[in-house]
C-alpha cells in the first residue's frame, strides 16, 4: 500500500481530492512542460455524429460527442473543463450532457467545475462517487442526445461503478474509459477477473466489429509491448504496433481502434484463443484473464 493510499484512509475527502489533483497536475507538467496537449486534437467523422478527441493531462483523452442533426453535445470524462469548453466554443455546439465512465479523479475530476461553468448540465454516471452527478444509470439505460441514443453498459472491475457508453448507429462508437484500451484493459482495482471477463467478452466483444473504440488513455505502445510478448507470432499485433509507433512519432493519437481489431491483437479480448490459454497454462479463460492482468501489472 502506498503512503498516499494509507493516508487516504484517515484524511478528509476534500483534502484527498486536492492532493490527487495536485499529483496529476504535477505529473502532467513533468511530462509535457509547456506543451498544451500530449497528442494532436483530432476529429473523427461518423455518419450521424462527430467525435472530437481532446487530449488531457499527460495521457488522458476527453471526448466531445456531437449530434450532427441537433448540434447537441456531450462531454465524456472532461477532467480539464477549460480545454473542453474551448472546443465547445470553437464548434459553436450546445453542451447539454456529461458522460462519466467512472469516479477516478483523472476522469471525473472536472465535473464539479464544469457544472458550475455551465449550469443545468445533465451529469451521467454509474456511481454515486461521480462528482456533480445528476443522473445515475445502470446497464441498458439510454440517454438521448439530439437524434442519438447512448446506451449505458455496466462494466464493473476497474471500479465497481464503471460504465461504458455505446452509441448505436450505422457507424457505431463506444467510450470505454478504463475498461478497454487499445491492446489492453484496466487494472482490477475494485473487481476481479470474472467481472473483467464479462465486461470484455460478455459485453464489449458482442458489439458490432466495426464499432470504433474510444478509450480513456494513450497507453497503446506499452500495451503492445505486452501483447507481442504474450503472442510473439501474432501478425495482427505486429502490424498494429508498427502503425501506432508511426502515429506516435507524428504526435497523433492511436485512438480509435475497433472492436474487431481488438479481437485480433488484444490479449485480454483473446482469452478464449488457444495461443493465450497455452501461454497462461490453463484451460479456463477467466483464469487466463487473471494471470494476464497479474503479469501485466508488473510487466
């Protein structure tokens, strides 16, 4: 247990929050210096929506989801509200909603400030620990954003109240927070391998293969180091690793991937494959999930 984790058992929540914010801001300054973003802000055009990637802190992603028909917008995990609002003003869209994947400060830490700056926002999340929460959702609940329908997918493990948000249209998208990353998955802070198995294999793997995956962090290259260690003969992993290295060298995000792509190279999405079961020396995919995550934690 770290000193901060131990101290958090005794200190008031407001003090802990202030210390956590200071930590993330300091590590961001260490990593970026005078740079405003860790990657180039990027826009992905979907059939009925645009998704604007707004890099935050040292490796986070915020997203601005915009319904093309109405101009209504939702902010996903807006940890740096001022940066997010700059994009809102630039696009001249109507910010109505905040979609929070989980309560950790680097995802929900901007909610209270944003709600003060924009009174009347609907702040959505699956956990009462989410700041400024106005609408708590459970699995299958839908949020309307203009002409878009956003479905809540309950994916506990990283945290006990983690929600992914699926936008089901001709060109679908899912915001996965810290459950699914490009070539990786989140740590099991408040859950276990069985829960992550259900989240990745039972829920996210069942989405259409062409669903674009918008995750919470730029962890891709480190994830591919592990993926290619686990499956050194997987050509899909080798190919995507090289592509992401090129994107990094150009200062561009490696996000989004797709669900279909993740099934080809993400070891945590492949725990039923014989190559993964052989590597983990088990016939049980849930046990394979547990072994992979334990190894990745110290990789």
